[in-house]
C-alpha cells in the first residue's frame, strides 16, 4: 500500500533550557527547540494485494483506493540542521465499501534541513511507519518506510508553519 500525505502544522518553538530564555546565546543555531502538540493529516491511498480465497480455493487479487484523514499528537526536536520527530495518530481510511479501515499508527523520522533564505527552509529525511491492529477485523496492520519532504516558513520570531509531503512505502 502506498500513501501520500499532506500535513500542515503551526509549530511554536520553545527554548530547550530555562537559562537560555533570558541569556543571549553566542550561536542561536545550536539551540534545541521542541514542539509537542496536535497534528492533522489527509491524503489519498492506493493498495493492491493477493490473498487465498478459501471458498474457491484460488489465489485472488484485489486493489482499492480512497481518501484518508488522521489526527493525533506530534512531537519534534530541532537541533541545528537536524529534526527528529514522532507522530502518533488515529487514521480513518475511507476506501471503497468493503475496505474501510480505522487504525492507530506511529511514524518516526529524522530529517536534515537546508535554508532557502532567511525565512524559508526545506528538509529531507527518512523514517519508519507502523500501523497497529486491531483496527478492524479484516486489517492486521502493516509497516514500512517513510521519506518525508518538508517546508518550514517563519511566521513569527518563535513560530514556524510546517508543510510536509510524506510518501509511505509499505512492506
């Protein structure tokens, strides 16, 4: 199954250490910034798989597609040019009539950041994805790799808008 997700999060960055809130840092790029808060995602998925039909005693294949929406919690740590993040969400897949799946999932990624200019940066990374059962009686979960591409835009001095395109490759 492949998923393509578009996430939009308004992120408030907070200083990692209390003494750095009032002191002038010598190099602001070495600060640790964190975010923990809500996340909402939406996208489109396509799946195809083979299974053994016990009634006809044959190998059958099926494919389906549809939209999905997920919501949950997002946490990230920003250190210099690196970002480590984790998403724990509940996904609702609105595929065709017989393949509607609702399940929790976990995504962990690491990204490297490049600056486009003073207010816009982009990041590229990789990570792991895990769907957990028991979502529905016919879905046992799956896992795979993610390869996120993200865009970060400064909204205020301590806030950024995060847009991410996250392709999933399931095993």
